[in-house]
C-alpha cells in the first residue's frame, strides 16, 4: 500500500475534512441515539463517559499512526502493515461491512424523520422502498467525486449543528429533572450490563472517528490534515452528543421518547410548538441524508486500498474519471438494499438499533487491530523509547479495554453473525492467496532449508 501523496485541487482540506469527520460520526447517531438510550435509562450517562474515554484513546492512536505512516486506506492499511496480508484482508472485509451497514442506518434514520411529515413511511414496505431510492440517488451524487461530496456535506453538517446545538443549548430552559430521572435502568438487567449496552449503542455515534484517517487518499497534505481533522471532529461530536441526548431525555416523556422516530423534532415541538418541530425535522432530514456522502467515501476507500494490494477483487479499485470506485459502490448498494429489506420493522427505532449493533460489532475488530498496530510500527521504526511511546501504549490499552466491553455489549445476535463473518474470512483468503501467487507475490513466510 503506497504512501499517500500530496493532495490536489480536487481534494479536501482541514475544514472540509473536520466537517466530514464530525458529520460521519453525528450523521444519524446523534439523531436517533436519544430514542435508543432512553430505553436504557439515565444510567446511560455512565455509558457515555465510558465511551468518550475509549473513543478519545482511539482517536489519539489513529491520529498518531497517521503521522508516523500516512497510508491510503487508513486503519485498514495499518493492520496490514503490522500483521500481514491475511489480517489486512480480514480487517478490510470487516471494516467494509461496517461502513456500508452504517450507511443503511443513515437511511433508516433519515426515513424516520421523513415520517414526521409523511406518517405512511412508518409502514415497513413503503419506508424501505423510499430508503432504497434515496440510496441510489446518493450513489449517483458520489460519482462526481470527493470534492462534490465534501461541499455537500459541509452544508448538511451546518444543518445538523444548528439542530443539535439548538436543542442541546436552548433546551436546558425546558429541561425537567424529574422527567430525566424517571427511568434509571430500563433494561431489566444489572446496572453493569446496562452500562455496557449503553456504551455499545453510544459507540455507534462515534463510528467515523477514523474517517479522516481512512479518507487520507482523498485529502490535501494528509500528514497535516488528518490528525487535526480527527481531533477537531471528535471534540465537536462529544459536546453535541452528551448535551443534546441529556436534554431530550428531560424534555420528551419517556414512554413517547422510546418509540419516537424523530426525537429532535419531538423535542423542538415540546419547546416551541408544531412549526418548530417541522423545521427541526426538515433540517435533520438534510443532515441525515447529507452524511451519506461522507460514508460513501469511507466505505469505498478501504476495499479500494485492499484491491490495490491484491486483497480484494480488482473491480473494487476500478475508478471513473472523477477517481471514484463506482463498481464498488454499485456492488455495496445492492448489498445495502438487501439489508434494508431484511431488517424492515414497524418500529423504526428497533430497526435502527438492530442495524447499528451489527455495524458496531463489524467495526470493532478493525479498531482493535489498528490499535495494536501502533506500538508494533513504533517498535519497528525504533520509536519505542520515551514518554511518547509510553503515553500511546496507555492509550492503546484503554482503547482495547473499551473495544472488548463494547463488543460484549453489542448483543448475542450481533456477536453470532460477527463471529460467522470473521470465520468466513479464513476460507475466503484462499482465493486471495491464489491470486497473489499467480502474480508472483510471496504467500508463504518460511525460511527454506
């Protein structure tokens, strides 16, 4: 995997990449998390704390690795560098699956807010068809390249911040502590289990913290731009998440919130009336669907880098005149269509939760490989001395602990299908090895006697 070259006029800078990173994290996570976390109860605040600490560790490690060894493909490339082609292949598969399933969640959230205006969209069949049509519309938009996607997302991120900060700041004047503390633990399980569940759900909101790293092939001066965009995007998301989710749980009655398909719109309606709810819902729709552009970049860059290395089929790296791997996007578009149909549910919040837990589990294996890759790379480059190495080693340990607990909290169904997915990468690698051997690439790492 080659080192990333300097950007061109068609690539993103710090501001655009920060907005893409923040928007990728917040695109649908922030708009539906109040509903999902309300089901856990206000004990979810501990889950937030646990998650933010873990995600800060992840962000710092990913940013440091991008400084040491900038690569097209980001965290996927780091796993391959540190562990070899099989782990690189396994990581690429898992990350790719996480990214396009994440796009399904964006569509579900967007349709949920559209149902505020068009209640018939709560019908699973109608809602799924609308989501599929919108999905293919954004694939068409993505064909024009990263610069167009970045501009579109800069606008939609502004809409998102207006809603989130508006509710998260002004909403405190309507905040009812009694309503917020109505349900402490609504899971029916132990407090520890509830906190771990909340941490897993909350992690969905921060999936995309590595967006700047993975999209390094699409940005200007990645060694400068990527670390800054990663940290800035995380800070923006953290403030918006905790503030807005807490406020909404103290604004909207619990029984209504746990079944809400548009919690921010409902909160605005309680604050200022129906017109405000309509405006909040409209802006939320723009933000949810707008963040799809950034996720399309994210879901195509990993397999694109893998295909260039021979780990994925060649068509994943075939690009159009705008340097967009359209064959890859079309292929994943078909897969997303199938997932939308398979997860269709009368309760959009339940459908959203099922999809995000699938995405969270699929992302955790690449995260853990990328975490461990940093100390390995630092040792290989003779950088394993001093306070910097010790600091990042501690960050790796914190990130690993968090990732393991988040994986445990993703639920038995997600864990089952996640293990199946991981096991399938083992026989699939036989085809990769055969292809590499055909090209004359060494596939055995033995000292011949």
